[in-house]
C-alpha cells in the first residue's frame, strides 16, 4: 500500500467515527490521528513534504466535518418559520468568542422612542456639536441672559459666522428651532407638530454617583391650535406609564425656563414605593423628573410660527435617571465604565 492509500484508509475510519460518536470532537484527540502526525518525521525525505501536507489537509477536513455534525445535532429544535432568523440559527460559540449586546442606554432609548412614536411623535437625533444660536438664542435666552449660566458646557475653538464658539449642547432643546422650522408646513395642513429627540448632552459637572458630564435627555414638542397645559400633563403621564409599565400619578409645580411660559417642574409618584416613601424618592413619595411648559411665544416666532394662532407644549428631562430608576442602578458612572459585569446584566 502506498502512503496515500494508508492515509485514505485512516481517513475513512475517522470520518466513520465522527458520524457515529457522541463526542465527534474526540477524533481530533485520537491516537490514530496523533500517530499520523508522529509518523511524518519517519517518511523518506523525498515524500516527507507531501505526506505532511496530506495529513494536515486531513485534519482540516476532519475539523470541518466535526463542526458540521455539531451544527446538525445541536439544532434539533423544530424550526419556527415565523421567528426572526437568529432564533433558528444560533451562532455556534466555536471559537470561544462572546457575542456582545446592545448598551443598556441604547436599548432604553429605542424603547422610549418606540413609545413616543406610537403616540404620534417623530423621532429626531440631536447633535453633539452645535452653535450657541440654537442652544440659546432661538430659545429666548438673549446674549448675556443669566439663565445661560445654568447650561455650562464644553466648547471647541472653532467659531460660527457670528464669532461665537461651537459648543457641546447642554440640552436636547437645542433641536427645538430646527424641528419647528422643518415641520412648520404641517400646521398649514392642519396637522400638529409632534416630535421627540432623545440623545446625548453635555455639562461641565463634577462627576459623582448622580452626575455625569455626558448624559442623555428626552425632549418633546407639540404644536397645534388650542393646545393647553392639561394636554402636556396627560401626554407625559401616558409616556411615563408606558415606560415604567405602571399606573403613575403626576403633579406640576411652577418653575422657570426662558423658553416656556408658564414653566413647570414635573413630578411623578415614586414607581418603587407607590408614595409610601423609599430611598429612591428620599422618603417623599414623589420624584422631580423633568422640566416642561407651554412653548414661549418668542420661541414660536423664531421658527416663524404665529403664536396668535398656534400654541404648544414642550418638555425635557434626563434619560439616565429614568433608566437607573427602572433597573435599580445606583451609580450613573456604571454606564460609561465599560465594566462587563455591569453590561452583561442587560
Ligand atoms: N432643556 C431643559 C433643561 O435641560 C429642560 C426643558 C425644560 C426642556 C422645559 C423643555 C422644556 O423642552 O419645555 O434643563
């Protein structure tokens, strides 16, 4: 027998074992295969290279056959033709590679956007660099207005045409003027403007368990004829009950923002203790959740919407804190820590 015939015979044996054994991978550790490798060095020098090549090719073929067999035997579950493809085709973890997952903030932003979309809101991205015109001027903060100090953020050295530095926006309200301007034609067709922007914002904060310099906000705006504050409260209540999957009580207190009049601080009953008092709500039963109000006439005018005809409401609030409350996360810094034992829980 030539060595080719020898190898072919062993090949047949090993393939038969792969087909019949419970642990087909054992073939790779078998004495038969090891023996072939050990015998390479004993071949006459003129055959040694091609012999070695044949043995190596055989090993690769065996590995493929083993994978094939494992894929077949591990997928005994009936195939559900109506499921997404990933249910029917689990990724074999053959290389010991871990499949990653979506970051909890991304998951929750999609979830919130989905609720608002179903309520009729269009979804907009915000920006990570913007001009001060959109972050302040269009929102009724004139230059030098003291309320600008509440939105202390980072700036880059590049400047816009008016000589103001571009900034990392401190709130998603920076999108209001763009959204109002883009959707203004809807009003002429007697349709409301309803939009949300849920995205990253920045502030010059001292970082601790409750404060991050980079965090997320959800913003909503709604404009049409005859809109009043009751609609604002009902919209937010519906959104929050959808997000926390609970009945939630809400209340508003007077507040101040330059871009709303009247402005409110919006409180919801604590979703954990249902107002009996716990650590999440500092024993008060209520949580100060976000800012909101009726859009200031000057903000509508800046977008060329006539405040004599149209009125609207807006709101804006932190996303991270909502996620922390929903999932019992105690420290906001976990989100950007890259800690796998945190991320694997989502
Ligand atoms: N932009 C405000 C902040 O970050 C929150 C806010 C309050 C947004 C009232 C609004 C609003 O749209 O109407 O503090």
